[in-house]
């Protein structure tokens, strides 16, 4: 029997107010237009239990370690029920945030030590060759004045979005530090320009990053 090639796993990251949602929608359409079977999902969330955890995580005050552990608990469920089965079926997964967000928000933003997450990553995502992690991560990066202006301009803010400017600055710095440590996986996209300019840049770079015909 011919074995099905494993699908690709793409995650999308950025500080709150980076404009990630608009680009995600565009990216999903771009992949589907290429005939790629796609599962679109998000973190925290992506499963019935994960979506319940998301409601608490975005609204309820909690100890900062509880917050980090719930992120990973939701991720375990998500990997087991959605991400791993889709990849095994040969489908691609486009995920709005994944583990890099925990390193950036709970690590950079809240100041929890990275080693704790590395241990949890091994547990939740598997270690060595069995590990599931994104093949490509798009990090939409904007300076604080752009993200805060975008946030000020919209709906009611959640628990993370309401954090002070220095929290968001630490989240951004942690994302950029992670990208510098894994430049082949995490591609930083300057998201401060117009939507069209960002999409033109993505359109030019994605075939290369994903090893697809242009
Ligand atoms: P969203 O607004 O992009 O849907 O993400 C929800 C919030 O959850 C966002 O403010 C970032 C936060 N978050 C973390 O703090 N840690 C995580 O591991 C994830 C996945 C999200």
C-alpha cells in the first residue's frame, strides 16, 4: 500500500494587534487555491474542551503558572484530537498560534522560565523524531505604536490585550528572540505596511518557504 505523505504544519504568530487574522484568512485561501487539503484551527482552542479552556484563559484571573499549564493542557488535547490526525491523513494544518506563543506570552510577557516550557513541550509535543512542531511559522511583527493603535481601534479587549505596553514589548522581544534562534522555521514578516504590501511579500516568499511551485 502506498503511504500517505505527512501533511505540513504551519503556525501564525504575532503580538496582539499585529493584524494576524486578516493575513490568516488570506493564507488559508492561498493554500486552498493550490488544492491543498487544509485544516484551519487555533490556540488556545481548536477542540470543544480547548475552546472552553480558551474562554477561561481569556477572561478569568489566575495564577501565572496555572495559565501556562492550561495553555499546554489545551495543546495536548488539540494535538491528539486535531493536529496529529490531520497530518497523518496527509492534510495540512494552519494554526492560529502554537507553542511559540507560550514562550512569548507566558515566558517573555509573564517572566516564567523557558526551561519549564521546554519540559512541557517534550511531554505534550513528543521528544526527538516523534516531536510535532510547526514546519513553518509566520511571525507578523509590528512596532508597539502600530499594535496599540490597532487594538485601541476595535472590540472589547481580552485579559491579554488589556495588559500594559511593557508586557506587549516583552512579548514582542521574546518572539523576535525565538525567531533569531530558529530562522529557517520562523519567518518574520514586517506587518506594519498595508495589507496588500504584506500579501505581495508573502506571495513571493511562500513557494520558497514551503517548497511549492510558484
Ligand atoms: P488570539 O487573540 O490571537 O486568538 O489569542 C488569544 C490570546 O491568547 C492572545 O492574547 C495570546 C494568548 N496566548 C498565550 O498567552 N499563550 C499561548 O500559548 C497562546 C496559544 C495564546
